[in-house]
DNA sequence: GCCAGCCGGTGACCACTGTCACCAGGCTAA
DNA sequence: TTAGCCTGGTGACAGTGGTCACCGGCTGGC
């Protein structure tokens, strides 16, 4: 069953009508609940997702230790899928839904064609590469130059901004995972941030001031 | 004076004849000696370089501390220039010639057109984005997971590979700059690597075993 | 010959962070 | 109720790396 064109158009207004029709024919819409792994390390890619609604988080991992690289928001796509899909190489990262999400799945072979045919697609992926490049640059700078308190605080601010929430229901363990550190370290640093008045730990979660 | 088409073609064999002619008309060839800054932080870009011969190194910097991100080799281009040039935003990184280099300079407005017009240009920049993305990912993993000895050794191996030399004429201070650490730390770690038999410090430079 | 400057080398010190061990409170399932 | 589990919280400790002070050797300029 082809997808509803008006539905796709709503999320991707820049795409021309012919492209929307092609997407309607070959693409697939998928609703994914929160906390589902949508891309594994080492996996070969056959479809490339574009996030229409929700939020997807992207990680790197080495031996039990992980690090959050960036979020994929609405109307954004996953560069690693794109790159892996077109060059037929395995993924170096893995991705989870952070919130329940609506994904548009595009088959790699068609997308390869569309990139050449439709400037809007071409531009989308250039923009995405560029965005991720600068985000990775920020991550590198943060890793190299910032102490844990700054990194943790930035992380909370960013998360709060992405979600539009002042109170984040996060476990210390979970934060530790996303920052590539240990739970005790998060506890310690959270205490310090609280004393400095930057955050407040409530039973419901962490309030950012 | 237009550039010699045969000369350009030699370095960029994938480009079609019409494109080579356009490049010949609007591009500029520039020989740059070793150790020259070719891209500053905060600088706005009017031309995008493609390295034809030589080697260019790309850095990030924050308050006196620097970190080598990657090298741009022959037939490769600078993604940050490309991105900054097309979106007219300032550069977040800076770049030096590591060896004397021959650069092909392309004006941003023309390149913008060529990307849409010639698939070969389009693909080149997608490839470059992809390459830099994975290199940044390696850098992040190295920063997060490796100790200084591993980072330093990887750095030496990579440098040796890029240059095709077993003996690298490097100062400790210079290495420290490229790894974002202090000179004393390099001295310390070099000593350890030497004791482990991985490298040897000679008067002419550092020999990689 | 003498001095300045750069280079590697070293010891002392300290801040940060990762790790281990352990505890108390709260919640849940048996 | 009890046992188990997850959570945050702590103290002790060690390893890493950044900083400071200072050295001796070498070199190039005067």
C-alpha cells in the first residue's frame, strides 16, 4: 500500500511532487516505540531512515563504554546509515529511539538514484553531513577541553533544549552511559552542580535552573 | 590565464572534459610552501581548495590548546571550507600545509553550481564528508578510550604511513601540540615507548619500529 | 669564547577521574 | 513479611596526565 503523500509532504515540505510520489511508492512508514535499537554496529544497511517525528540518539561504543554523539530530530536523517548504505560498508555506530518516533524508511538503491535526480535530497544529505560534522567537532572539543562538570552541565542543557523540558527524568547510571563515564562520577559531579545552584535533584528527576 | 587542462586532469582523472574546461577558466593553481596557514578559524571562505600534491593538516583549537583532526591528501578537499563556503558561515577549524603543496582553488559560487551539474563533483564531496566523518569518529574514540601511550603511538604510526617514512623529524613540543597535550607528557610517554621497543629516538628524529 | 635559546629529561606535586567496597532507602515480587 | 534489586550517596585509593621548576647539552649568533 502506497503511503499518503500529504502525510509525507507535511514533514518534508521542500520535496517536489514527483519525488513525494516515488517515496510514496517505494518508502515505508514505521512507528517505533521508545528505547528500541534501530541501528547496530557492524550492521549492513538496506534502508535509510528519515525521522519524521520523535527523537533518535546516536552512540559510539568500545568495550562496554559508550558515548552519545548526537540526536537525530524531525526532518533529519542518519548520515551513518546513508554512508554505509551507499558504500555498502558496516555501521560504526549504533542508534536508539529516545522517544517514540515515526520513521520514513527509504531503500538505499532508490535513494542513491534520488540523490542524483532531486537537488532537494542532495541538499538534505549535504546539510546533514555538515550538521553532524560540526556536532562531532563540538564533541571532540568538549572531550578534549572540558572537565566533567562542564560536560555534564552541557549535556543536561542540551537534553533539556531538545526535549523542551525543564525537568529530566534521568538515572545517574543512564547519564554515565551517555557521557562515557562511571555512575559514581555522575553522582559526585551532580552534587557539585546542585551546590552551585545550576541544577536541583528532585524525586521526579533533574531540574535545570 | 587559464590553467592547463592536462595538468588538472592528471590529478583528477574522474572529472569530465567540460568540467575540466570550466575549472581551467575559473580555478586557480597555487603552490604553497611547507608550514603555511591556509585556513583560519573564524575566516569566511571565498575559495575552496583541492589538494593536488602535498599534505595539509587540519586542527581544532581552544585557548592555546590544539588538536590535529586529520590530513588532507592529494585529490582530497577541505570539507570545512566547502561547508563554510556554501553556507557562508565562518570556519571552526584551521589548516596548515604540512608539506609543500599544490592547491587547486575553486571559487565557491562556481563550485556550488558544479556540485549540482556534475555528479563527479557531487560524489567527491560526499566521499570527503564521509571520510572526515569516520576520521572524526576515530578521533573521538581515541580521545575517549585510549591512554596517551596508545594515542601517541597511533599518531606516530599514522604519520609514518602518510609520509612513507620510517624516521620522522619531530620535536616533542610539536607532537604535544598535535595531540593537545604538554611537552613533558610527550617526553615521558616517548621514553616508555622506547623502553617497550616500539620506537627509537635518534638525533635525526623518531624511528618507528 | 660567550651567551641566549631551544631541546630533551626529570622529580615533585596536584587535580581529576575511574574503581572498589559498602550502605541506606525505597520499591516489588514471591 | 522478607528477600532481592535498583537507586543515590560516600570514603578510600590509584593511575593518568597537566604543571612547575630546574638541569645539562647543543647550537647559532655576536
